[in-house]
C-alpha cells in the first residue's frame, strides 16, 4: 500500500545549542519497532533500543540523554570520529615533504582528531523522507586541529528493516590529507550497565593484529594472533584471556578478506539476553577496545555508574598511525579522489 498519509518520518526534538547552532535529537525507526536516536552534535548514536529473547526492550549502546554529557571530556560515546580515528604518534606526520603538527590531546600523541574532533562539532543534518535515515554534513576547514585541506564530509546513517544500522562515509578534500573516519559506539548487549561485557562472546575474522608500544602506537609489526590472547578467529568469551593483555584489549585487528569490499568481520553475542551484533565493513582494520578507561566517574541518565569494561567498541578503520607507517594501507586522500567507506552493524535475537 502506498498511502503517503501513513508515511512515518524521522522525528526531531530540540536538544540544545552548541557553537551558536541548534542541536537536535533525531529518532530513526523501522518496521520491527527498532529505535535508534542520533544527534547532529558529533553525529552521536545516543541510543539503540531492541528486544531481548524475552521481548524486553533495552538500550544496547552507552550514552546520555542530555547534550551536556557529550560536551564533557570524552569517552567518545557513540560519536563520529575524525579527521583521524585513533592515534597519530607525537601528533606529527610528513606529507609531500612538509611536516604537519596536530593537536596532542593524548599525552604526546594525537587521538581521534584532536581537541575538537568531529565528535564535538555540530553537523548539518538532513533526515530522509521516511523514518529510516539521517544524512550529516560537516566541512572541516583547512588547518583545523592542524590538518591540511578543506575536507567535506558526509555520513549517512540508515536503519534498515533488516535491523541493521548502515553507516556510509564520504569525503573530498582540496589538499592531500590523512582521513580515517569511524563510529565510536560502546556496545553492551545486556542493555544494562550493571553488567560488564566480559561475558560477551566475540569472534573477529583477523589472522593478525598490530601490536602497540606503551603509548598505544603500533610498532609496525603485523603479528599473527595464533597462540596469543588476540586470537578471536573462533568465538570466545572476552573475559577468557583479557587478564593476559596488560590494560585490556585496545588493539587494531588486521581484517581478513579484501579491503574495499563489504565483508563480515566480527560477531558479538550475549547468551543471557540472546542479543547478537554482526559487523560488516569495507575497512582493513577493526579497533577492539574493551572499555578499559571507563572508571565509574560517569553515570548513565538513570544514575548507574559506567565502570571499567561496561561497554566495548568495535571501530572499523584504517590502522592507527598510518601517516607515519608507510607499510600500512594509505590513509591519504588527495584532491579529486573520493573517500568512501561503509560499515554495517546488524543486530538479531538468537533464541
Ligand atoms: C582508543 C582508546 C581510547 C578510546 C577513547 C579508543 O578508540 O583506542 O585507547 O581510550 O578510544 O575512549
């Protein structure tokens, strides 16, 4: 039936103001009653509500229900990350013979785009003409956080009727620049931050990972996961080997298969709730971060402390510090080229 009077639109609520611009909260819904809320502040996915195996609804991502939570110093809950996801060593890189200095906001390194990354800016938002999608645009000006070139970025979120959140990232520049965009959602499939994620099972389709130094910069080696705590080739509980990884998991996995083509790269599941998350991406890497720096200081809107390991990130990306690692897949976007990556987070209930 094509009855336009029944057409459901993306709803929009006022959510405050930042940088003199209006901030809104948009609600995407699908035919199964799944609900994802996204704000144009930082392009943050603030909640994703889905049923569990007993049909009880719960929010599977960490977030706040007020703008001010996101304006405070970051754990980057749900945010779009750019211009460069993860770290660049010493906040420096050389491109075409010129050295660029970036903001150093993580000790001596640059992290997630700097002091005011794409997670802290107000994006222009265009909802679709049905309830399913939101397109966000941002112009990152030449010199922002030290990066060269005006970078025009478009990110489109779509909630499909197959219970997938598709994220399509596009960008163009007028000067060569590193670009590495991702989304920083923290998942907790139990829907309750009183539970940590150590009893979630995870598989990652990666034979290798990029070991890091003490400041979490890759050493450059692509190391086999076999026989190490990083072996997630077959599903295992996150808690199984986490004690053998100092600090917890915060590592980039070198995904198998052809980068540039969409493929299934990870499956996360929680047997108590029956909820399952499958990640598909065109990217060559995946940062598995087990929420090691969450320390109980932040609280959810219902007053529960967000403790260590109460959420985990599966950030699809190019490898950290690629601008200083010529052997890693290139992250340099040149004028005339089109940056295009896609990631889909698909959820299901397994009974
Ligand atoms: C990084 C962590 C960092 C976290 C910020 C992750 O992507 O790999 O080291 O602490 O983001 O919340």
